[in-house]
């Protein structure tokens, strides 16, 4: 007699969410981004299911103190386009880090999440702050070393 085993599929009602706190001070951008993206997806859990949002909330502090390797500061550019003729703007990474350091981290992390509605839902659980103060004390975040 052959016994059939059922594949486990997580249901949105049975997911328990935790909250993690990441200090980005002197950490490398790509390593922080890949670890945080994995937690947002829920790949660190045994109940991970690709089509269900099983991930946890992540709070990142000290976004302005993130490090990059090589010559990315002077060569990497961020592009945006308004939709109008000659409406393309390009900004170097060093300028973006000086003006909006949270955008650099958010751009790196959301690029590693799935595209579409599921990825948007996962991206909303990411909170990034400049400095070491955040407003999520009530969630009792667990410190996470990257």
C-alpha cells in the first residue's frame, strides 16, 4: 500500500508574525538587503510557501551609515522618468545617500522581492529610519545581526 503525503500549504490565517530590528551601521548594503528580503519573504520559517506572504516585519535603523564596496558610490546611478519629454533624471549613489538614504536601502531590498501584488504586500512590512530612533517600540522588535 502506497501512502500519499500531502504538501503543506500555509494559510494566511495561521501565520504568526514577528518583528526584527536591524542596525545598518557599517554594514554592507547588499548583504543587509539580501538578508532582509529573505525575512520579508518568510524563507527563514519552516512554513514558507512561495505564493503566501509568510514573512515578518523588519525595521532598519541608521540607514545613512550603510557601506558599499568598490566604486559604486561614484558610478551607480538611480534613474527616474516623469513621462514627459526630456523628463529623465539620474542621481549618483553618493548624492542619493546624502539626500535620501532610506531610498537606497528600499530600492535594493524591494528589487529582491517578487514583483506584483505579493511583493507590494511584503514591501509594506519594511520600515527604514535615519538615525537610531524608531516608532515601533510596541511591536517589541527582536535584534537581528546581519
